[in-house]
C-alpha cells in the first residue's frame, strides 16, 4: 500500500475511536505528526491503534506507564499533548 493510502486509513482509524476525547487526542496526534512519518513510525502508530482508547489516553496523559512496545520517542511526542486544539 502506498504512503498516502496508508495515511488515509490511519486517519480514519484515528478519528473514529468512539469518543470525542479519544478522537481529538489520537486523531490530533496523527494530523500533527503523521505526514512526516517513515515506515517505522507508521507501523508504530498502527500498533498503537490496536490498543484500547483508555490505555492510549492513560499513557498519553501519564496516568499509566506505557508498555515497552509503546514507549519511545513517538509516545514522548504524544505525551506533550501540544497537538490538541481545544475548542472554546
């Protein structure tokens, strides 16, 4: 699958998680960082999306320690939460 198609699939999965909060956190992270990802970073995000939203959000806000497979530079970027546009 080509890079653009793969990003479109990830976009759909990231923005259709089931709750607005998860959509904003996970989808917002993809929208901010996804265009620059290489194959390894995209594979990491695909693996992340296989986890439950409550776990992903807990890892991102720091209420749970992410497992070794998830921890790393991309999770550190997700934990900064600077990619979320909070509507007023």
